[in-house]
């Protein structure tokens, strides 16, 4: 997995790991993994077929990149399932 160095407004160096996105039931899941001194922090950006997007916020800190990635994908799938189920009741 590739990494990208980014700089935030406070000029603090950040390293974001580039990981592959996932398509789940037509919903795009983009895991975002950031390397920090304490480990790897994961988040997920979810894009629905109608163009709506939502982000998860930090999901936790993990010892490995793979654990962080799996957490983000699992969260994204759960959110996609939840939203798709909600549309059945509208």
C-alpha cells in the first residue's frame, strides 16, 4: 500500500496510507488510513448510489494497516446495510 505525506493547517506532518476502495451492493466504501505514532487510525467515506456521502470519523487506532483497513471496510458495509434497510421502510 502506498503512502502520501500531507500537511494540515497547523503544519503538522501527516502520513495517509492509500488503500483500495470497495464496492458493496452499489455503495462505494473508501477506507482512509492514517499512520500516527500510536499506530494506524482508520476512517471510512461512504458514497451511496444517489451521490450522498458520509464519513465515519475516527474508528480507532490499530497496530497494523490491515487491521485498520478491515475495520473501515466492516464499518462501511454495516452502514450501507443499515441505510439500504431503512429505504425499505420509507
